[in-house]
């Protein structure tokens, strides 16, 4: 390729020097651009690492927080207050320990089917227990919490009454809660309503109000519910006769118990 014409007044040596200077300028510019690009790439990589690191730390923190919360909750449940006058940690028992038959009933105070079963069998079971034919164990649990706090509040109130007023009053309170059971839909009764029913069953308001209002046995209710699940309970009412699941109705149960 022919060399560009020399500019007037410049010697060949000057022209070569000018060309060399232009080449050096282009190389320096290219070097600066490459350096700037490298810095930008490094900055982006650092930013990406910080973002990823931040996400990882957040995940670790979240996992740690969940783990800590679960550990704290498990510890609290392990040390949950247990009501006095309880049988097998979670039940109210009626009838003698040496009765020839045992009936266990897992129930939620908001469960309509539980109320139907209780109303149909209460007199029969009470008489069978009184006659020494059976020991009946009532296990209140909470499986209808999706409707609000009533299930847990009622089970806690039951535990408070059992603790403060004894098994006889607790059984009356138990029966009253099913006789006056609220509907799942709509506004559910508050703790004052539960206190009124406890007093109606024979409890002293001054003795049961603090525990019902404060949820003294809420963790016990959670433990009772977990125990029920471990026993294979998947719904309420679940009835066990002599340790075996009973699938019949009130008439079949009466016939079985004689």
C-alpha cells in the first residue's frame, strides 16, 4: 500500500514520528478501554458475589431463625404445664381403673360430629362407667384451628376447670360445651363465654378465670393434639375400644358394652 502523501513542510523523519505518536495514542486508548472494561467486569462479579452471598446469608439466617424458633417451641412444649387430675397425661377419665373395658374418645369441642356422638352416647357411657363396666377417657384436642381460636381456647378452659375444680365439674363442663356447641361458621364465643359455662358447671370464677384468660394450658393442648396424631387420629371423633379403633355408631357401641 502506498504511503500517504507527506504534509507540506514536514520531513520524512517528522512524518514517521507523527505516525508513531498516533499509533502509541491508539494503543494507549485501547489499553485504557481494556482496563476500564476489566474493572467493570470485576465490579459486576463482585456485585454478583455480594448478592449471592447476601442471599445465602439471608437463607442461613432464616434457617437458623426457624431452627431456633422450633427449638424454643419444642423446649417450651416439653415443659408445658399439665393440669392436675389428669389421666395418661391428656385425658379426663370416668369409671374405675380396673373396669373390664376401656373407651377412649378423641374430640374437638367445635366438631359437630363430636357433639352428635356425645349427645347420643353420654347417658349410656356415664351409666356404664358408674356400673363398673367401662372406663371412659376423654381426650380434648384442637384440629379445627382454621376456624379461629375457639377449639384451643375451649380445650384450655377444659384443662383449667379440671385442674382447679376436679374431674366431676370438668365432666359437667365438657358435656355443657357440647350441648351448647357454637356453629363453625360465624362469630365464635369468646373466653368470657367459656368462663360463664365453667361457672354454670360448678367452677369458681375466681379460680378459673385467670387460667382461661391467659391460656395456661395452651401448650398442653398442642401436646395433646400431637399425641393424638401419634396414636393415628386423623379426625374427630375418633373412638377406641380396648385399644382398637371403633367404627360403629352409638347403637353398636351400646351393644358392644352390654
